């Protein structure tokens, strides 16, 4: 699949969900685009789901630190996020 392109409304919605999840320590589900460049270039890949709590947002490295149910920390780059939903 091709890398999805987000519009401003989608980005603003994700920012709102992120703020609420941080404030209330809610569980969120990230839809993350993982490139598979060996298929048809860097813009081709798959979307994977990562569930957990947003532990920290690193503004300098532009990453979310998400702790999942196994207590593992997942580093998710801002540019890879396609959607964020509260569960």
C-alpha cells in the first residue's frame, strides 16, 4: 500500500487525542506506517497497530514513547503515524 497523506483536520484530531490521552492516561491505538522499500520504493509499506499508553513525547527526536501491555516501550516517529484512537 502507498503511504497515506494526512490533511490538517486529521493532524489536529490526532493532536487532540494525544493531549487527552496524556492528561487522562488513556490507552490509545496507533496506526503506524512501516515502509517496505524492497517492494516498490520508500512510499510502499504496511500499516501496523500499536496499543499502549503514551509515556513521553520527545519533541527533539519527534517520537512518541508508548508503553504497551507487556511493559515494552515502543518508539514511534511522528512521520510514521497515520491515526491515533483512544480505546
